[in-house]
C-alpha cells in the first residue's frame, strides 16, 4: 500500500491553488485541474444534454500518487464548472487509487467502469451514479473481474472500453503479452458485474520496428478505445437508450468514404514509459479485430496521450487527450500544478480512410478581437501588427509552390536586434516557437509535405523539453488550411486535419506572431482572435 500522504505534499491546499493560478504558463482556455496533478481523461460523455469530463486527479500536489477522479461539467464543451470529486480510494480493490475508466449508460443508470489499484495490481471495478452524476456508489462485487487471464504472462493490465452489443455488454481491458506485444483482452457480460473472458481482440508486435520510432507499438496498450468511424454500430447490433455514453456509438460520419471502418486507438507504453498514441483502422467482427493500417494519432506523441472519445447527442465523435508536461518534476511541484486537458476535437474519416481532426466549433465561443490579414505573398520575415498574445486562435489559408517552406512563429519575445539570418528563417528574437510546413518536390516530380514544430528556441530555460516534433501532411494542389491554438504553454496545431500537440515554456512573456517563407508562399487569408479564459472566479481543490 502506498503512503496516504506523499512526502512532497507539504504545501497547504489554499496555497497550492494560489501558486497554480499565479503561474504565467498555466493555460486559461484549456481545462486544467484546480491545482495539483491531472492526467488521463476519463468517462467523457454527454448525459441529458450536459457534457461530463472526469479525469485522473491528485489534489495533494503536482505529482502522480493516490489518484482520484476529478469531475467537471459543461453545457458547451468549453465553459467548465468544477464538481465534487467523483471517486476516491477506499478500502478494498481501489485502496491505492481509482485509475482510468469510462462512463456507460446502463438502462438509464450512469455507471463508471474503472481500474482499481491495490498494491501493484489494477482490476476492473464498477460504480453507480446518481441521476445528476454527482455522487457515486461502488459496487459490492468489486473487483468485477478478479484477475487477469490465467496462463498469460502480462506486462500490465488496466484501462477500459465498454459498449453494448445486442443484449450483452462487451469490454476491452488494455494489456500486453510478454514477449509478443500490446493487446486488448475482450470480455462479455449481461450485467456489468459478472464477466466472461473471450480472448485477445488483437495482439501487437513489439518486435516490429525501432523502439525509438514514433509508430512503435510498445509492449502494453493503455487506454484502448474502439469505435466505428464510418457509420453503423460495433458488431452490427442495434443501439438503444442503454448504449455507452448515452449514445456514444452513434453514426457520426455519414457519407465518409469508407463506411464501417472500425478504429482501435491505444497509447503505446513500455516499462513505465508513456510513448505515444496510435490507432489501427480495420474491421471488428465476432470476437476479433482485423487490423489494416497503423497510424499516428497525433504528431506530438506523448503530448496528446491516453485519448478517450465518445459520440455526443448530435452524433459527433469527440475526443480528449492529456497534454503531459515538458518541464522537470521539481518545476511542476514548485508551480503547484501539472497536466492539461486538450481542447475537445472532432474525429472524421478523410479521403484516404484515416482520421482527420478539428477542434469542436464551440471553441469559437471564446474568440475575441478579430483581425483579418491577406491576401499577400509572404517574404523573408514579417511581425504581424495587431496580432499578439499568448492566448490565440489562428486560422490560415495558404498556397505553397513545390520547394517552398512556410513558417509561423508564436510566443516570440521582442527581437534582441534587427538582424535576420541569411536564409530568412529566424528573426533575432531570444525566444520563439516555430510551426513549419514544407512542400518538397521529389526528383521524380512528386511532392512530399510535412508539418514540423521547432522548439529549439522556445525557452531560455534549458531544462525543458525542446525536442522537434513532425509528421507528414498532404497538401493537395499546394493548399494548406492551418489552425493553431496557443494557450500560454499549450499548443494545438491542425494542418489539413493532422494534429500536432505540444508544450512550450517561454520565460520572457513573448507574445509576438511572425510569418516567413522560403520560396513562393501565398497567404490567401489569416484570421486571428484573442481567446478568453473560461473560469471566472477562484477555484477550490474540493468544490
């Protein structure tokens, strides 16, 4: 059993909240916990018109310890209200923590399925909620699955995906088979309390690929999430009022090019190290999943970790992820907070049968002070007049010629001088975070393109993570639709629907926005808004 009070929990709770609120790097329009530690989104869903966000939470301080379930509600996915803690450890299978899980609708009764941690084990548990989802009672049958599958040497065992298929419930538990790879174990139940083991849904191959690669599958799959992205329902069953998440498997992509595509999302994990989120596209049928193609879910890797999705009452597939920190443990503890929830994003299928993402339109409710620029041809480097800030929503429509490179600098400090590097890439700002999109012409006449985040000059603090992040992006006809959301230390980038999420930690309070190009790049239009925060008053650790 872990200690009830962690040795680092030395800061009084009112001071912890004050420290967190005073940190200039703390986001203002992304959801963050009142103070302390936040990680995975849990139980995301919509219930009787209200959106619910549960999350892994330690109010003692900015470190992972004895995890509770925090809870917030919203009418619109952007304006959030703190609610009382939903789950906290108690005697029994969750003595040492209430780890990740999901919300399902059991015939009108809100029900949580989560991993209870006791010692080194995590086992599935159930809690039943009040009609308003504000109080929860743990099932006396917990743990509802008493042990991992017998005869299988596993690397870990936790996290849940639960759905209704006909008259039966089905559940996936994330795991890994030692010597083979990550997996999701499939179970079936009539009542969410007694579960029959069916077998591995699909088994990954940890021996395939470079463990340092951005698409390595890992030795364990965390936070598995299975949904049908092309219409219909999992297994071809029917969905009624008792469907997961109050309609969580609705047909959200009518008219997409590959109806019936089943998406299996997982977060690759290895030996205690959170790597990156990936997903398979393929087909779920019977008791197995036939993978077709493996994809990177977000080019930021661990900065969009442990994603969880649901279909809201309008049928949209909405996803949240956890933006991990990129600064030291001691810096987090000193700041009094750690972890950011992504903005909710909508997932659809693109023309190639892969997922494309965009922030939910409700994010626009926070926009203020609109500025529009363009059209124009971009040159060596231009600081945008009238577009400044560290809470921004930027939309750019561009046209690139083959061989050209476009760069957008944000969170830039005032230039130390007037010089510009010979290639025009960077002005002499001491700090700047640069989003780059290149349209490269191949020797055979083809064109390849990419999006890249350069954090090499993001911060004068050399203890923070400054690793470059990048991935491929298609630019049909050279056209680029770029969306960039900057929220102090949180960055979410969408390049033609491909996301790249990350963190940056400027020390100089930079708010400059700068455009530059090498080759021919035409800015057709840029729209910029300052973004308002959504919490109007002080917050408390235990509302």
